C-alpha cells in the first residue's frame, strides 16, 4: 500500500469513526445496526485468547449504559491483517510473550496513526514483552502515565483512579499511554487487570462494586476511542 493511499485511508478512517459514534447516539439501541470491535491475536506464545467473556460483557454494558450499538460478539483479528482498519478499537490481553513481526509492526502503526485505538490489559506477565513490541511500532515514543485528569477517565463516568481488580505484585494500578501527535492512541492498564473485571462474576468472584468500576472504565475507553 503506497503512502498516498495510506493517507487517503487514514483521513477516511478518522472521519468514519466519528460519524459511526455519532450515529450510535442518534439511533439509540437500534438492534439492526452494529459496529464491530475486535480482539487482537498476536504471535509469540502468549494467551491472546484469555478472558473470553470480558469483551462481550463490556460491549453489553456499553450498549446498555452508553447507548452504543456494538455487535455483541467481538471479532478476532491478527496483528498483520489489513482488516484491522475495519475495527475502531482493538482489545489485547494475556499473560505471556508477545511478538510482532515486521508486517505487524507496520500494520499496527498505520492503523493507530490513522485513527485506530488499542487497549492493552496486562493480565499479569505481559509487561516486558508488550513494552518491547510496542517500541517497535513507535520507536520514537515512550509509554507515559496518563494523568487522572485526562478525558479517558472522565467520559460518561468520572473516575478518580484506575480500578485495581487484582493484586498481582501489589503495586498501584497505573494507566499508561502512547501519545502520537498529542493523541492518545494506545491505553495500557498495568497492575489493574481491567479485563478480569469485565469477566463473568463466577470466574474470579470479584465483588460487584469492583466489577462495576472496571466496566465503567471500559465504557469510558470505548467512548474515548470513538470520539478522539
């Protein structure tokens, strides 16, 4: 794909995301229309498929409370597939190793600089490899802690901190971000485990109040991804 075509697609994609989100709000919960989101399938041996109930539960929560009209079942898309451009937000999680090949690196960068959004949830054990691989995607950027007054924490739900779902190493929950041309293109929750908080209650037996905070933060992420 040459640079001119990439620029055309990038401009189209940004306008497409905004128009779709506005359409969600104008239609309300209109069941015959649904935008799809996707779970990112990566190489390296990590369990990209972890937390299978997480994103469906988040989609249901967002549709019911944010009046979005997301297709209930998320798709799965590989890192080096050009089909990622069809999904306004990608979700990524797991415990193990992550590897992006050269095609995946170029593909993810083109997607993110063109208006796409990536949410990464460290399910414990992802940190070293995900930082290494995202550095390939954006060698000029560093993960920065997203300040708590950033709009991603204050969409429909105003949160004073990132929910901490599981203890992991006992560190405080932190939200890190990659900012490209001042736009947050990737939000990475660390020592938080948001995606565990989205799972069915029976899986981890987390209290309702904690799961609710995780779902509210997830809904904020979806809102932010569509509007920015």
